[in-house]
C-alpha cells in the first residue's frame, strides 16, 4: 500500500484574513471551498504553488474566543530558494518574521506566524 499526505487542517477565527495571509505570504490559492450552514462551519482548501500540498482552513461560525494552540503544536514548514528575499518580503508585508537563524552558523530558516498564531517555518531549499 502507498499512503500520501494530502492536507493538514487548522481552525481559524477569520477565514478571509487567513486566506489572504497564506495567499500573500506563500503564494497559496483557494482550490475549493465548502460551506456547511447546517453544521455551522466552512472549509477552505488552499494549495501551494506546486499543488502538491493542501492546507485546510476550518472556520466555525460560532467560535467566539481564539483557539488555544497548546504546546503540542510546533509549526508548519515551507521551503524557498531565496531565503533572504523571502524574509525581506515578509518584513515588507508587516508579518514580523523572526531573524534569520541557522543551526551551524549559516542562516537557513526563520519563522512567521499567521493571524491565529500558527507558526510557519521558512526553510532554505536544499
């Protein structure tokens, strides 16, 4: 048998704001959207530019308080060829990326957070 990861799901407070963040910050696009009024939620599936990965955003109509991310969640990760240009772009968008970091002295990653506080690691493509 072959298994393939198809998506990861996160819950968001403001669907349009989150869709805009992932579009502007990482070039994702909404591939499909399904509204379930009887269940009180909307699902928005965003795909990365290569269309090899989906991010499912779940918006629950009645959620009043921000979601508690907890200490079990760490981060999503994306890769990019020009890490420095990506970092500058995220600074220009006002996304407050962390400083460039590296485990062996060479800058190889940084983090940015989405509107709900989910962290995304941006890694230099190898």
